């Protein structure tokens, strides 16, 4: 299987690569690193990526930023960082990628636990994660040629210790458990699902 | 209680007005009608609304548009109609309104059933609804001075017959049941909740 991994060298992405690379052709994509570079906030950059890579069987996105900060001071501009990057970046990978993906292929996006399990400073992230969870449910029933789509919603992961103080009482998720959720999405048959990994 | 209703003359809004007007001071707001006008896609227009209305106890939003159409042809621009209107319009009513609302006040936003129960042509709407459901959960734990926030997620409503063919098998929701969900949000004590009205 030819699998594009956007965010391949990131905290989560590198473990997803490890879980899949022995048996598949992995196309590593990053904002600055990898086999190909993409700016997911740019439609032209996404279109150019797919033209360069050509037909593929699966796309995994573990990419996108969002604003983290106190609600009383949060502005429209803060909020739109996540809208433009983590939300519309990943949505556009699908809207554009659906023209290039092979039949029976799959898209796997990354949301996160905060849409269901909010934390202080996380209102914009809860919003973006909820949006992505809604998107995969809506898109799953319309993607053509048997193409599937799921989202992975991990809690705070063990290799992001800087975030631990913001997730009081949450037990950081082991990286291999997170990677297996992506593996399940790509290799399984489900669609329109959100896999919570807590 | 002084209650701002944005979208007061809309399909849902007029029933919410009816449920609350006998016992409360209602400030009716519309894009073109009502006591005050607002363009929720404009930060300046929202700020101006709150400056004119002054302190208030509750804000209900039953406003905002989103794109409805087939996923294979959907573009970033289509998708952003809902992001700018139904999502960021309602989010900005809260981000800005939190500076004007009285202690123990409440915000009630409108999402919809499609984030959980998708229909063909509804992928962008599922996304926006999921975003709003995530936002109220995240915002609820940070709003200050006892201010609450909830979302109402109605199915297709009985006074929108043009949409019935897109919701096969769904029984249209009676307007008084929808209005009561808004009433519950304003008059009750809950926060961070999504009231599904199906």
C-alpha cells in the first residue's frame, strides 16, 4: 500500500511511520522535512503535493496547529489559527485528496480528546477537534469508490511532557497505543469513526 | 431577565421569542429585522451590537448559514461559508459577549443533529455543528462569574419542509419542542451541554 503520512516527523507521526513502514511504501510529508513538503494552510501547496505524489492508497494526517490559551482573552484571530491550520488544513487534504486517492483507499485525520473532555485554555482546540469528528462522520457517507475516513482522538501523549500540567490527572497515552489506532484505521474496514485513545 | 435573541425572526427564533417574551425583556436581533441589526460575520458589527444593547442576562443565537452540497464537488470556499457564519459568527458572539454579559448569565448557541447523525450533502454542516458542540464544552469550564453556555442541536424542524427530502425517515421536530430546549438552557442551571432535540 502507498501511504502518505503528513506530519511524518512529528511527535505522533514518527510512531505511525514506524508502525507501517515495514510492510508499506511510506511517503513522508512535513512542513519542512520529509520526502515532500506541504503547507496545509495553502490550497496550492496541497494540490501540488498530490500532483507530485500521484495516486495513493491511504493518507494519514497528524498535522495542524491550534491556539491554546485563556478564553477571557481569546480573539477571533487566535481562534482562526486552528481553523486555518488543524481544521481546514486537514479538511482540504480530503477535499482535494479525494480526486487523487485510489478506490478503497482511506483518509485518517487527527482530532483529539478535548472535544469530549475539555481542559482550561483548550476552548479553541475543543472546537477544532469537534469539527473534525463531525467532518469524518459527514464525509464518510459521501466519499466515492469505497474510500473510507476516520479520525484519531488521542489524549495527551507521553512524548509531549510540556502539556502534562494542562491535563491534570490524565495519564499520558503511550505512543505505541496511539500509533495502533492509525494502523487500525488504515488496515481495518471501518469508516466514519472516531477512535479515542486515552 | 434581559434576553438577546439573535435570529429572532427566523424559523426557530420566532418560537423561542414566543416561549420567553411573556416573562422577560426580549431584545430581538436580526440581520435585517428586529430591534437591532447585526452581521455576525463582522467583529465590528457584533461589538457595536453589544455596545448598543448594554448589559444583558442571556444571549440566544439561532443564526448562521452553512454550505449544503455534495462532497465530491465541495471546495474550501464552500466550506468556509459555514466557518465564517454559523461557526465563527456564534463563537464571536461569545468571545465578545463575555465582556458584556451579567454575572450568572448564559449563552445558548445553535448547532444541529448532523454532527452525530449525518446526511448526504451535509458534510460541511456536520463539521460546523461538531465544532459548536465542542466549543460549548470547552468554553463552559472557563467562562467567568458563573456564566453558562449550552448548544441546542435540533433535527430537521417541521417548519422547514424544503429540507425534508434530505432527511429521509427523520420525523420533523415540532417547533414547541425545539423552543423548550432553548428555554431549558436559559432558565435551568446546566452548562457545557448539548441538547439534542430529535
